[in-house]
C-alpha cells in the first residue's frame, strides 16, 4: 500500500515476505469488496473501485483474487465494513493517524489502543493529531508510463496542483475534492497507475535519532500489520524508500 507518508515503505525481513504479501492482498481485497459494494460493480462507472483495482495490480495481486473480491461484494453475509480513523501519539510523542476498515469497531479500537500503550504512546480524540496534517489527493504513476516533459503538461491540463518526480515515479498532487476528476483526465493519456489515494501529509516532519527511529519503525510496523488497518500516517521523518 504505497503512499506519501503512511507506513508501507519499511522493507520487512526476507523471511516475512510471503506473510506480508498475504496481508497486503487481504487489505487490498477488502477495499475492492467495499468499493464494489458501495458503488457500481463496473470499474469504469466506479472511480473508487477502479483505483482499488489499479493499486492491486501494481502490487502484483493475481487477477483471480481481484475478481473474487468483486464477486464477494454481491454475497449477503450480514457483515458491514466501516471506515474509522484513530489519532494519537506514539514513541517520542510523534503524531499518528491510523485509518481502518473494520467490521468490528470494538475489536479494532481495543487492538489499536493496546499497540499505542505498549509502545509508550496513547490514543487521542478526533483532531488531537490530525491538526499536524493536511489531506491531499495523490496520484502516483510509474516513470515508465510517461516522460518527465509530458507529465508536467498533463498535470496542468488535468487541473492538478503540483507534480513531484522521484527516481521511479511521478506524484501528482491535488485537492481531495478534485482527485477523481483529475484522475479521469489523466486516464485519457495514461493507462497504468501505481495508486490513487487521499492521504494525510504532515505540515512539518520531525527528525529523530537512529535509536528512537528503530522503536518508531517497530511501532508503525505493528500498527500496519493489524488486519483492520489500511493506512498509517506519521509526522516523523523516516526518509523515502
């Protein structure tokens, strides 16, 4: 689940690769199922579903898994997922936002609270940490898809606010209310996208020393590994992998 500032960049040890891939596929499947359940089953008519499928493909999720996730949305199981955001402070008082997709908010709240407490942190109320962040739309495109010169032109024509090019991909930024319109314009020239997401980006990054950084990494990894957690954002400067 790649992203601007949420936790997915830490490289897990080789022995955890298969387990981690399974967890990523599970989270992606859940998002696909919910997107299909809330809207049209046709990705062309459902921007959220289309984006979820594109993200899954970028993560090399098998086509059969994607189709099963869509089909699952038609099955009446009595299970309803809801998006719940948690805010708090982790090791060294870093600000953290955790976005979940859960069918049992009591279980999720208990798990998240325990992870914070075990790492010397604490959950806060809505707004306690999010004032350190702003929400923006981020669309990521592999550099192989479009030349540097062309992406700037497409950014302007699509109505986006900015484009930042990194070593391997372009990151187009826009306001959250424009993200799907911008994406629709980009799709006229680009077929494949890494991800299309609304993310929390911190106003100011906090630098920490290596010893504290190790504890923060373990804390964020533990949060990200929880089955109900979709995204984790923090204001700590961990560098870009």
